[in-house]
C-alpha cells in the first residue's frame, strides 16, 4: 500500500517533466510532419484569425479607457442580478466577449476581479458564459471561408449565443439556490445556538448588507471615474492610449496564434503516433464514422483546426457537419481552455465552472442548431 502511494506520488510529481520531455523528443522524431503542421497552423492563424479578430481586440482595449463598463453596468444591473446572479458590469464582458471573441471576456473578468467589481465566485461563473466565439470568426471564418455559406455562419452564431445565455441562466439559478440554502442553514444554526443573538444579528446583517452593496457600488463608480475615464486624459495622451491598446491587442493575438501553432503540432504528433486514429477506430464500434471521430477529436484539442477538418469532409449530409461544428464552437477546445486558464490563474480563479459551462454550452448549441435545421429544412440542409 505504501509502495503504491509512493509510485503515485512520484508519478504526479514528475508528470509535467515527463510530458514536456516526450514532447521535445517527438518534435525531433517527427520533425518533417511537425514542420508542415506548424506552417498550416501559422497560415490558418494569419489568413483567418488575425483579420477577423485583431481590429476588435484593439477596439475593446480602447473602450477599456472609457466609462462604458460602469454606465452599461448601471443600466443592466436590474436584470443581470436577477437572471444571472452577476453584477451589471458583467453585461459589458458578455457583449465584448461576443463581439471580439476569445479570450477578451476572460481579460475583462480578470480586470473586474482586480478592481473589486465582482467576487471570485461571481467571476468564475461569469467566465463560463462571457467567453465566446465572435461573429467574424463564426460567420466570416467558419460560415463563409470554411463552409462557403453565410447562412450557415448566421445559424451557428445565433445558436452559439442562445447556448451561452442558457448556461448563464442555469448557473445563475443554481448559485442563487445554493446561496439561499447556505443562508438558511447558517440562520438555523445561529437560531438554535442563541435565539436572542440571532434576532439582533439578523437585523444588523440585513442593514449592513444593504450598506455594503451601496458602499461597494460607490467604490466601483469612483474606480471607473478615476482610472478609466477617457475625459481625464489629455489630447496628447491619445498616442499613449492607442499605443497601449495596440500593444495589448498584439499580445492577445500572438497568444492565440501561439496556441494554434502549438496544438497543430500536438495534433500532428498524435496522428503520427496513430493515437487519434486508434481512438477513432474504437469509437467506430458504436457506429460513429471514423472521419467524424478524427475531426471531432481534433476539434476537442484545438477549435480552429477541428472546424476546418469538419468543414473539409465530403459527406452526404452537410447538416451533420454543421451540428458538430456548433458543438465544437460551444465547447471551444482544450487550446482555448488553456488560454483562459493562463488569464484566470492570475487571480487564482477556479476553472471547474468554466469547463462544466463549456461542455454544457457545446451540447446546447448542437441541440439548438439541430432544431433550427430541422425546423427550416427548406434551406437545403438535410437532416441525417
């Protein structure tokens, strides 16, 4: 028993070292195929990702110098709190996350945590539904460039948004129920221990809670007005604002490009080792076509390569490809998960809600897409 625990401990301790060493070895062994995969990843990033995302990254960075998050939060707080159990400012992260795509929503949420706009628990839930693929990627890259049809891109974008909103509503409902149960248990415990102290504390907590919410709102307002108000900058500072915005946007787009190239190489190594093919053969026993399995597994690792592989398949029913693409866009892949993790780890945010939310969003997006294609089958997308 002790020997087994020792080996488990050694394995966990040296897991990353082993993986990174194997990665280096496979880079050398499969250098030819890895070079080709890296070039394909760079081409995919340069031709499809940069043109569609970089301008929006710059625009988002510029808006961060304004009071827009504060005013939008003030305007939407009345329904963001009841529906999503999140502060009104989360609507800004949600909107900019939709417009700009990954990982803008995570960067905004991370900033909110640092400013005290939301709690860590709220931020972890907000990560799950404020990080999404943007319209230019879904409609432009996936719909027009890969599938060659604008309608497909529009359908995928609409179902993508519906799915992420559903995830937000579900998480908001669950969190409110959990908070209510926790509050009742805490109240019952205190009431049983000291009834008089409970009544006094309960009355005081209600007043102090209201005071804390108002006080926090005032602090947030002051934070936005002092640190992000564009009017506080001089005209001469415009160059600095543009420079910082472009620098941050370049940093983000390079991060995305790095992950695309890295996972293109990882997928190439897995193909060279016949790992993806072996898993596909196993899944084929449950009547899933091998070509679908390989494309799905690729998409689970890296979104852009996966959707590209799905769209390139020559199948009888295009609707199946569209539904699978909807799932991959909702789930986003391990590559984007690691991108979000690299940002969220700065404030020690748990990625468990994000992972659960993205899996749920993937299935919801696929379901909504199937329903749309089935309801409007006159659009020539046959249901398999």
